[in-house]
C-alpha cells in the first residue's frame, strides 16, 4: 500500500477510464485488423491495471479492502500475450491468429478464476500478517509468475521487432514509410515498462528498504495512464494500415561470412552499375529493383552484398547517397540549393533519415560538414 493522494488518484482514473473507452472503440473500429485488436487489448489491460492501483488504495482508506478482494481487476497474464501477438501481427503481414494461439491466454482465464476464490482473498489479506500464512506465498508466487511472464513476452517481442528492422534493411534503402514507426511505439513502451519497473522496484527494495516507493509509484502510473490514453487515441485516429510490406520474406535467409572468398566479378558488376546508372538516386529503389538491373535474384544479391561489401542493402545504398551528396557539395552551382534539397536529389526522402545516416558515417552533421568544406575552399 502507499499513501493516498486524491489529486494523483483522480488523474490516474481520468486517463485510465478514457483509455478503457478508447480501447473498446479501437477494438470495434472498422475495418478491423489483428494488430488493431491486440493493441486494443493491450491498452485495456494496462488501463485496468492503473484503475486497480487506485481502487485498492481508496477502499483501503475506507476500511473496505475486503470488498476489493471480490472485484480484483488486475490481468497480468493477458499483457504478455497481447503484446506478443501485436508484435507478430505488425512485423508479419501473413500472420493469422489460430485456435492453438488461444493457449497463450489460458493463464489469463486461470488468473481471473483465481481472483474469484477464497485462496486469493485469504492469501492477499495475509500479506499484512506476520508471519505470512502459507496461502500468502501462493498469492505472491502467482504475482511473480505473472510479472516474469510479462518480462519474457516483452523480451521476445522486442527481439522480434529488432529482427524485423534488420530484415527490412536487407530489402529497402528507405525505411521511413516501411518501418511503421508509429506501430513500433507500443512495443517499445510496453515492452520496456515492466522490465524497467522490475529493476526499479528491486533496487528500491534491496538498497533503500522501499523508502523511495512514495516518490515514484503514483507518478509512474500517472505517466503510464497518460501514455496508454495517447496510444489508444492514436490507434483509433490512424488509418488501419496495420501491415508491413508483403514482398519481403518471413525470415531472412541472408548469412554473412567474412571468411568467404570475395566475388570480384559481382563487386565489379555492382560498382559499374552504381557508376553508370546511379540507381541509388531513386528514392524508391529496393532490392528487387536493383536485382533486376543486375539480372540476378533478390536473395542472391542480398547474400552477395552482405558477403562482399560487409554491409546490408540499406547501408550500401545510403553510403552511395552520402558520397554523391559530398561530391555535389563541391560543385559551386549546388550552393544555390539548400542542403536538404541536395540530399533529396541524392535519393533521400526524409530529413531525419538523411541527418542520422550522414552523422553516423561522417561523425558530424551535414551543416557542420558544409561549413568545414566552405572554409577550406576560402
């Protein structure tokens, strides 16, 4: 339990209740998609958790905690599977939810039943008794398994997202329209929340004897309820573009081996193509289009790029674009254009992507590089 704060409780309730309403609207919004449904479930579970925190503390203040034992709202075992299947549906356009996947939600059903039993009520009430009764250990084990379940699903979901991003870079040179930045946010936010929360609470428990709990507990749930409302609101407003490009494989077949002998014929052919036709100037260039120009299969080209160039397709194309950008800066005529306009002429279609890639490669921003170049010419 924590010290009650009417203002903070009200803020949490207002946003959490809004999130619950929005989650229902999102779930039933047409046309429906799998990722839309799982996102609605995810925001609902987190909103319920925030409401649960307020409810238990308010009833405690009115000495009505026994009532709470009958209306426990927490659904820990639904959060992990909802996050996982949301990630699956976002990163794999061919994913379908089948009956066997319902097994992931079986612990949620058991959790709901458990909260309706006397085992839970006696075990939860026993937390305030010293020594703890045996049923209290049952309750604590159930809670920790739920938290470990969320952490496990979160790690798997974040791993799936990372692999998907790596796979996209094997096939596309521009990811702004394909990486689904909005769709990644719930995975990053909810996938990281319980991991960071568990680390924070354990540090507080071991090193500060829970003395910091009053400072971070309610503010954290205020932030969570606000974020949950924002995510559910954005999910409802945005178009149902809940899929990734279908022209990439389900998993990468690309393997990189630095010990393989270099294919000089491929290297020469690729360099000649880049020099003569400059396909990297096309903002929509992808692996399939480059493969057509090389008269090779996409998987073969991707494999050879990784093995012979020690980088993926995304980095290769953008390296050529940066080189082209630097060369054009040396032309006095190009100074009539802005740096961003030149970057767009070189194949970039996003200011943020251009700045990020340029700084990563050159260790300075485009404007800093231009200033140095200009000073040298003077």
